């Protein structure tokens, strides 16, 4: 079966996480992704190693389904080979610091001369302005995109989220831009520039907090559990942030992840009162309506927790789901890795690797009926040098040997 992006060649000049997460998605969709690395390799091959002298999980879990070639783009021959690679590609992706690719001699204008049809995507920390040259990392993007100021509890410090919304979240945004540019090219025949900033991507994911910032001008945010409000959206703990109140309630035996997140919809209040042994609250005017419960959300969830804390989270889940009450257990990373349903849905996948053995990775969340994904291992450093340089670019075996000897590849 053909894949959605079959025939699309991607020149992947990315490293670490934001760029590789984007190009891995493209590879899963069927693109031929050629990861161009320095002769020493992507830095994450050696970062956070759990086993000596093999590619780290940091690298292997972000670079599946790709081919790897090495190239020293600072050399003249390296620049010539990069030029040929650009000429043969549909997409080029990079996430170097601002201006790095230009300094290699490959400005957007030059790249257009080489290949007018290429889609050239860049991931940076920030857009144009006073932050442009700031170094960006995952949590820096969270800090400056609105996530940290609104994550945590009202009486505590700003907190980072465990989800990599700054890096991988930006990668998803980048993929959307690339696919749109490829589609537009079918009508115009031209490639185009795609720019995505990590701060901007985080802000896009925090838009509901910007909604609430504007609502604040008209008074307190009633659905928030906070007792007081200033002139900016406060941190509100585990409040749902939506139109229906929610909270994480404790379960037995009281471990760090023995919690269930519960949403209390209007239709769910009556069955909840039955479950917690307080059926009279379903008709009590002080509790019967959402408007009546809103000023005392903390007390409402305390009542629910007095019931839930006596039961394991899976029993709480079963009881709530029996009444169609929105809820979900807090799953630890260990529980996720061992979850049979996630394995059955190919979201937790085991992959064989020639040097590190079998490892577990996250599969593709994109499920296309006519473009199934088979997760393949990440490439070894320069594993496809001969395949690309000899088999596709037409270099001779002797030249490849000399290029290796001279540190060009």
C-alpha cells in the first residue's frame, strides 16, 4: 500500500527535539526523510544515555523511519553536496540558531535559485523582535508562551508541564505548515518559506488563557477555584479551565498517582450524589444547580474525595463510567508503558535496534486508513552514506573514500 507522502523527499537538517519530532511525523506519513548530520552526529545521540556507547533513547525515539547521512557543510565539497541535496528535495527543515543556515551560504534566495519548488521550513525560539536571538529550550518556550504562569497552584510558583509543548508541540505546528505549503505547491508550482516559533506554538496552545485574560476585565472567573483575582489569569491548580468544573480526587491507597480526574456536568450531579452517599444534595437548593455549586467547588470536590479516597482508582473509574460521568485515572508512565490498549492501538511500540536491542517508543498518533504506519528503528550515524552519495547522487566509490578520509562525510 502506498503512503500519504510517498515520493516526497525531506532534507532533515534538524537536531535535538523540535525539528526531529516534525520530520519523524513526516516519515511516518511516508516521506523519504534524509537526516543530514555533522560527522559527529546529532548531539542527542550521546545525551541522557542509559546504555554506554549506543544511541540514546532521546535520539532513537525522535528519529524513527529516517535515513542518516553525514556531511561537513563548512567544506567547499560539503557545500556542493548540500546544494545537490537541496536540488533533489521537496522539503528542507532546520532548527539551527537564527541566521546559521544563511551563514553556511544558503539564504532563502539562494535556496530558491537552487530549487524553486522546495518548501523550506525553519523552527526558531521566537519571531522577529526583541527576543529573536534569545536561546530557546522547551521550558523557556513554556515560560514565554503563557503556559508556566497559568500552571500550578495559586499559592505556589509557576510550573512547567510534563508534556513537551514547546518542542514537540512546535514540531506538530511545523508539520501543518509544511503540508499546507506542499498542497499549495500543487496549484502554484512554487515552494515557499515556513516559519514556526516555539513561543508562538505554546501561545497557540494556551489560547483559552488569553480568553480568560479578556474575561477578567468583566469580573472574577467564577469557574476558577481561586478566592481572589488580580489583573492577570491566576494559576488554578487542576481546575478544568472549561465550562464544566473538574478536579483530581484522591483514591486508595494514596500513592502519588492514585487519583481520578472528575468532571461534574449538570446531568452528572444526581448520580454523583448517589455514589458519594449524599442523595439529598441532588434536590438541595444549595447544591442542586451548577450556579449554586459554583461558589463552593472546593467543598464539592472534597465531598467526592471523601468517597473516592476509600476506593482504588480503577473502581472509582468503573463506578463513574457506569453513570456516564466524564473521568479518567491519572496514569503513571509505568502504567502507560504497560497499557495493553495503547499497545493494541500501536501507540506504545517495541522496536528492534542493532546496537541497543529492543526499546519501547511512542507510535504515530495519526491513523490514516490508506496510509498505515510501520514504526522502523532510527538510523545509525551515516548508515546511508553510500546509499545516498553513491546510489543516488552518483559519486564514485573512490571519491566517497576520500571524502571520509578528509572529514567531509
